[in-house]
C-alpha cells in the first residue's frame, strides 16, 4: 500500500507562485512514477506533470510547460510541483498520484489540495 498526502495549496494572485508537496509513504519503488493532476469545477481531471522516482523522465502538459517544474527529494519521499506565473485557469484541486513503471494507470491517489488563482 502507498499513502500520498498533498500540501501547499492556497490562494494566490495571478502571476504569483506556489509550491505543492506530495509526501509518499509505504511500498515505493525507484522505478515508480509520480504524477500531478488537477480538476477544475465542472471539468474532467487532467494531467499536469510526472516524474520518475529515480530522477529521470519528467513530462508536462503543454498548458504548464515553462511555468511549472516537477522535482523530487528522495530522502524525504516527497515530490514537488513548483508553479510560477500562475493564471486564473490554473485554479483547481491538485492531486498527486503514483503508478508502477509497468502500468499506465495510476493506482494510488492523494486527497488533493486546492489552488485558487485570483485574477
């Protein structure tokens, strides 16, 4: 079993920055992938970014490229999402999730953290 806990959400003005954290515990393998997703009101959940625990292979949605950076700190079993130049349309509940390297589906999810960007 894996537990994921997000933190760092909040209210920020457009153009501002926030850093989200995803603390993981349980059976985690270096080959696992951690992803950030988000869901805005009335919209489907969408992929934001992902990273491999071993440090390679970062991926981003086109909508956040150049503004968001995903990173990990293995010693703390934590993955971060640094969000800069935030826009109103970035407002959503942000979730982190984990999947095995051998799977395309994310099996473990956190409870989410709210990010609200005021225009």
